[in-house]
C-alpha cells in the first residue's frame, strides 16, 4: 500500500513547519581533500510508478531498540534537523537542513527519497571515472548543498565517522525490503523538459514575488527565528547552497520546484504540480540568477572555473541583474 502525503514521517520540526506553511498559504579554510567529491552525481530519471505505487518505506514505530535503532534515530535527526544535530551542524556552512530539498524527511517520492537512493550505490560514474560509494555521495552533499567549507569543521564529515554511519543507518533502515540495483519509481526528482522558447528571468521574478517570497523572503534569504532556527530555507545569498550544488542547475531546480513547490500546493507523492513547466523553469532561473557561496572547485578565476565545471544549464559566468555571476558571496 502506498502511503499518502500525510503519512510521511514528519518529525517534530516538520509538523510545526507544515502548519506554519498551511497558515501562510491559506569563513574558515576549505578542507577539500578529495578529488572524488568534485563532481555531483547527475541522476537518470526514474520510471513512472505502476499500479502498486511507490515503495512502502517503514514507519517511525518500526525503528528497533538498541544501538542500530539509536543510529537510525540519530541519522534521521541529522538529516531533518541538520542545523541542530550536535555533530552534523559542525559541518554545515550555510542555513540548510538536508531535508529542505528531500521532502517528507527524505521519504517523499519524486523528492529524491533516501529509500530510492540506498540501493543504487556504489555506482560507477564516467565523469570522475571511479566507483562512488554512498559515503562519498553524502560527503559531496555536505560540500556543496551544505557549503561545508565555511562550517566550523571546515569540510564534510570524515569517511567512516559516526555521523556518516548514523546517516547511512537511517537510509538503510528506510529501504528495508527494497530491491537492490534498481531505479525505483519515485527515485530522484522528475525531470521537466526545457520549454521551446527557453526561460525568462523577468517572468520568473514575477512568479517568485507572487508565489514564493511569502515564505522564502523577497531577497531569497529565507526565514529564521531570533535564536537562529530555520523556518523557511534560504534560496540564494550567503546562507544558501553553493555554486557547486546540483540545485544551481536550472533544469534540476525546475524539476524539484515543479512537484515540490510552493509547499502545500504542489505534492511530490501525488505528482501534483501547481506551476506549468514554463513557470517552473522561469522561477528556477530567477532563483539561480543570484549570487551564492563560491564554488568550492574554484580554479582561481570565473572563466577557468566555468570552463572546467559549468558546462551545463546554469547561469555561472553569465550576466544577470547588471552583474556577472559566479564570484560567490565570499
Ligand atoms: C539545496 C538542496 C539540497 C540539499 C540541502 C541536500 N540535497 Fe541531496 N540532493 C539534491 C539534489 C538536487 C540531488 C540530485 C543531484 C543531481 O541531480 O545532481 C540530490 C541527491 C542526493 C542523493 C542521491 C539521490 C539518488 O537517488 O541518487 C543523496 C543520497 C542525497 N542527496 C543526500 C543528501 C544529504 C545527506 C544531505 C545533507 C547532508 C543533502 N542531500 C542535502 C539537493 C539537495
Ligand atoms: C508555504 C511556504 C512556501 C512557499 C510558498 C514556497 N516554499 Fe519553497 N520551501 C518551503 C519549505 C518549508 C522548504 C523546505 C521543506 C522541508 O524542509 O521539508 C522549501 C524548500 C524549497 C527549496 C529547496 C532548496 C533549498 O535550498 O532549501 C526550493 C528550491 C524552493 N523551496 C523553492 C520555492 C519556489 C521557487 C517557490 C515558489 C514557486 C516556493 N519555494 C514556495 C516553503 C515554501
């Protein structure tokens, strides 16, 4: 049986957050030690769900007692409340939690669910020409999506650290009974084809102001409580994902936005969209036409960095709002 959107595990913060959402709608040194983290895995689109729907991941009440259960709980906390988790937060250099881009606490189909990811690693990638493990994948997410270079620890968690063990215990637990090596329906994000006439940053601005700014703020900085707890994640600026994160690509962002945003209107599990393909591309382009933390793979200048790392659908080294993008917020 398929879980509905409401059944998705929503640990504490999320329940409050969704409630808030519903109401609204109605400089440290960068420790890059490892060439293997320099490129993100690009995902192949998963097949559509058949009649049986999506993989039936376990419920919270199925977390066992004992050390393994503790690891699962800690890993879940690190994923959902990354900014609060005592160990994980030391590796966060911006204002993000992992679950900000993996909805339903990492369980929602079509929102890059962890149960879909677990069984496809280790995975060979032609791009960096070696077999990538889940350990590396998570460290990559810290490096780019969580901008770990600017964190207290100065980089992603160490290989084989307790934090990576906990996060992988959570993923492994969520995928119990899932077939290995299969591209499961609901894995990753849906891809949204680029509209024939491309996209428009200025149309995207209007969409953003009408449908997104209420939560993410007009200047993209999100919303935080006075004591620094995240209410709505930042989308650009110094607290956002950096220029190396998958989300800075317009196609990837459009795929995420189409079935996940605006929160409460779109629904990834029911594959319900609130925006047209064109609107998703326009608003994704507007979001990604602003500065964000520097690409950790910086090659000394914008042009060289663009040539080496940005041969894809993005605005790095392009002009927007009167300025060439890519220098980074610091
Ligand atoms: C800013 C948004 C964002 C944040 C924050 C984020 N991710 Fe991701 N994640 C993505 C995107 C986008 C992809 C797909 C990558 C691509 O297409 O290049 C992805 C992919 C993944 C995958 C692989 C999924 C698959 O099916 O292969 C895993 C595992 C993952 N992320 C874990 C994490 C973890 C752990 C964290 C926190 C440390 C995190 N993510 C934080 C956006 C994010
Ligand atoms: C009702 C409030 C609300 C509205 C409206 C809304 N969002 Fe969000 N958005 C959120 C929340 C909350 C999250 C994090 C979800 C989570 O942690 O489960 C999020 C996450 C995101 C992310 C993930 C990236 C990141 O860096 O964290 C993007 C991109 C995004 N929203 C874009 C948009 C766009 C574009 C619109 C308008 C079309 C929009 N949102 C409208 C509340 C909202």
